[in-house]
């Protein structure tokens, strides 16, 4: 992996367009992929959920990234010359350190059946993509696995089962195309102790892989120094390529309720709660966002042994439009989450609430 990846996660792309999202650069309306390409974005990450619908067929929202939707995005971005990262969640909806819900159809499987299911699902998914000539360049086996996957069987500290499940996914990729890079992704990129314990335990048991992926959100995951120190340690300790698979920085704390058109009780509001803003080293302004990105990019590029291989900015196009939120009532029931729904991310995007490209994109374009 020689090139420094400048990537974005665009998993809600189709939903946003259906809801009427429009994007502008220098006042001119254009397709968002055209704009991002102009700013030197060269890779797109897309998530895949097993079955993001209720038993009644109600969509779970947040892009409702079933195989059909994910394939449509992959086809579009591949046709435009972007490389791709496929993010397998092994869940019917969001999988992260706070929740790793088994797909409904796997709910009653034992450990052995889960291992087989992960292998078969991964293999069949990749075979389908291969048939359509949209195989990804990289596959993420699980999403933010800090606390494991497929709970309760695969929950930390049960590293035996975690390794079985992750290894099954890796084998599922390799049997279809052994040239695809494989990423294992944790959250909390500033937490070195977490990464050491997790990968020390996994590497005693699991299949080999290519890339360690990290999430780093400055309002949740510590300082940039903590991220840098962790990545430098990982580069030396494990010798793997390192990619920040999720990153973002806010540009405003201005309310966007008028764009969402939801009752106050139905809005979750931004992820960067006011009490979190004080933890961020840069102000939540358009210039602060640009300055953060400049600092972040320089640090990733200077990781020891040239192991810092790039980043994916998370959902930079998720502007506030009516109808596109992080969940629906159906998915809240699946996750057993009290809600509410709404857009949590609009003030983290690389476009303002009206869809205008922000200065941070120029920082990305000009970085080399």
C-alpha cells in the first residue's frame, strides 16, 4: 500500500440524495462525487448491514445499507475511479463498542454456527461483488471491535471466540480474492492500552491481516498527541499498516433543527454535546475544522516506519435534510435503544448545512 489514502465514508449517499440533499462548490451545484474528486478524495468506504429491516419490512435508516444499496454505491464510486473499502458490520444495524447485535437470522446460533455463518456470509457477499466487477480494494472484517462482535458469545474478554469469528471473516475474503487488503478496526484511537491488549490477544489466536484501522473523534477519543503516540507504538509493535478508518471534526455548534423539520422530542441533536466541545483542541468553527485537519494529516503522514497510510473522513456529506437520520423507530427497537432519531452528524460534515463545500476540503486537497 504505497499511496496515502484520502478517503471518505459515503454510506448514506443514496438516502441523502433521495431526501433532496444538494451540494455546492464555489456556489455551483454539482454531484457530490464530482466535488470530492476535485478535492483529491480518492477512496470511498461503504458499510454493509446484513438485513437492515424489521420483520415487517420497515427500513432501519441511516442509509439502510443492505447489499443492494451498498452495491449501488460501490458501482457508482468505482465508475468514477475511487478505490473502495467495504465495512462489514456483521449486524443488521450499527455495530460499535456499545452494541454488537447479532443479525436476527443468527440470533439462536451457537459459537460454531456463528463462525460458519460469518465465513459463508462474507464469502457469498464477496462472490456477489466479484460477479458485478465491484470487488473492494480493502475489506474491514467487523466494525469498531474494541469490545468484540456478535455478543454475547464474542464479547471481550472472550478472545477465543472473537478470534474465531474474525478469522472466519478473513478466510471468507481470502477464498474469493487473496489480494484484497484486510483491515481489523477498533475505536478510541487515543487509547494505547486498549489496542495493545486487543491485538496481543488476537494475534495469539487469529488469522493474519494487513491493516489496523482506528476511529478517532477528538470529542471522544483523547488528544491528537494520544492518537499519534498510539499509532507510533502500533507501527513498531505490530508492523502493520495503519489507517484512521473514521475521523471527523465539527465546524459549528449552530442548531440545524429547521433543516431536519422534526419536533424537538424526535431530534437526537449533535453527537458533540456542548460538554464535549471543551475537550477538543481546536474551536468548532470552519477555520478550526480546517486547522484540525492540517494537524491531523501531518501527524498521520509522519507515523514511524511510514506506516501511516491515510484516513477516511466519516460521513462528510451527511448534511441535515428531512428524512435522513441515524435511526428509525424500527431500528431503535432492534437495538433496544430509547432514541430519539434525527441527524447527529450535520455539524461534523465537510459541507455546511446548505451543502456548501467547507475550507477543510482545500486542506485535504493541498496536502501531499
